[in-house]
C-alpha cells in the first residue's frame, strides 16, 4: 500500500504532530542503521587500503585484485565520508531531537548518495581493468535499499544520482558496446527493483508504526474510559476507591491526616424537570470541571452517584478541607451555566470529615461522617459547608 493512500485512509486518526513523531522515529532508526553501515564500510575500506592499494603503490607489478592508482583515492574518500558521517551522527545524537532538524532530515540521504556514487566510480574502474562489470555498485545499492528507510519519491532521487554516475562510468570505461548496453539495461532493471523494494520496506515500516500508535492510543482511551465517569470525566467509583486505598497506605506510614468532602447539587431534580435532562447533564459536566480546577494534582474527585460528588484531599487539616469546600461552594454559586436555551444557576451543599487512622474501615467511617454532615447541611437550608463532628 502506498504510504500516501494509507495516511489518507487513517487521516482521521493520525494527526500532523503524530506523523511528525513517526518521521522522527524513522530518522532515529536510520541514524542507528547508518552508523552501523559506516563502521562496516570504514573497516572494509581500511583493509582494502592496507592490503591492496598500499602494496600496489609500493610495487605496481605486484599481483593485486584492483591494481589502479585511482582505487587508493576512492577508498580514501570513502573512508573519509564514513569518518565524517560517524562524527556528524554522534554530534547530532548528543543534541536535542528538534535541533538541527534539517541536518537530521538530509544527512542520511546525502551520505547514501556520496557512498553509492563513490562505489559507482569504483565499479567503472573495475570494468576498465576486467572488461566487465563487477557487482560492487549493484550489491551495495541493494544493501542500502534494504537497510536504510527511504520513502518515495526521496528514494528515487537518492538512488538515481549514483545510478547516473554508474551509467557515466559505463560510457567512459566500458569498451565493449554490447557489454555497455547489457550492463546499462540490467542496471536500470536493478534500479527500478531497488526503488520498489525500498518503497515497500519504508511503507510497511511506517504502517506498522502507525498501527502501533493507534493501538497504544486505543488502549489508553479504553483505560481512561474504564477509570472515568463518561459524563463528567472525573474518576469513577471503582478507580477512585483503588486510588484512595493506595493513598491511605501512605497516610498510615506518614501519620498525616486527609479529608473527605461529600457534595450534592441542590435541587438537581428541579433542574432536570424544568430544563430537561440534557441541560442537567451540562450542569453535572460543569460541576466536574469546577472540581478539577479547585483540587491539587495529588487529590482525587469522583462522581459518586447521580448529582453527588466525593473529593479526597491528601495531607490537609480539617480547617484546610473546610476552606477548600467553601471555595468550591462559592465558585458553583457564582457560576452561571449556559445551555443553548437557558441560563442555569445552581448551588451545592457540602459535608466534610477528617480521614485518619490505620484501621481497615477508616474510609467507611469518614465517609459516613461526611454523609451525616451533608445531611445536616441540607437540613440547615443548603448551600453551606458543614464539618462532621469529631465524635
């Protein structure tokens, strides 16, 4: 599948920033792979220079496989390109990913073009001596297409440049017209095959990354949905209970006190009766937003049921818990909620209790105390905060 059509297919899922992240990950993969390729090439070129080029320079009559002065120059150039590439890759890896973005984007294609172009020239010199074409350029062209991830049309540009140099080498060095034509045709067939192979490998790699990203996001969404109330997006009761249990273990270890705030929207049934259930849902969502804005990151809030909400405040005194509840109460009172047709003003009543002790039923005791305080707040006229009796 062509990557463009694939992306268009998943466009509703993968946004631009996600696509950019995938491209950066592919670039990072190319950096790691190119680093390995450069190390191998550097070792091979040093061996060629040491055991082939240097002996020929010392004694031109010595029997070596490649006996031409040009090979030494070309092998030295390849060794230089490999060394420079390794230095650049190491330097860029030590900097932040988003710095030198253009250099990161073009370094791998440029290194690929340089190395394959030098190999194409070596290929030309080789056929001059042997009246035939060796597999040096074609073999490395296939290796690069399989190892380095380049998508279409970039791969066409990258592999076409050294191929043109390869054709130039054929014209300059190949004396046999028949061999020149057959090698050019065969080389063209390999080029087309390499571009297709490279495109398929890149697209499959990209597709797997997209599928993994979609799968990870789906899992995160499912986890979120399983832990949150679908209407208010607060924690649901199950997740709230699990997290409170974890926090209470810390409370028991540190002997710090925490608090529960039980809250109920006043006369919520009248909201549903007068304005409709959709408006009632908007009211509950707005209350949830207010709660999230007024609790700390280490506190918890849940829609306990219907129009009732429960808040866990970590490491607070009863005075601090009362002040937090009263701040939320005043915010709800002063906040007008707008629907498509109505402006709705609501109030809420609060019961606050201290949560302390290391007994297994400490939470239940504190919750019952907060519930009793909330009941008292309703009996006293609503829209107030009542702190549970220490008894």
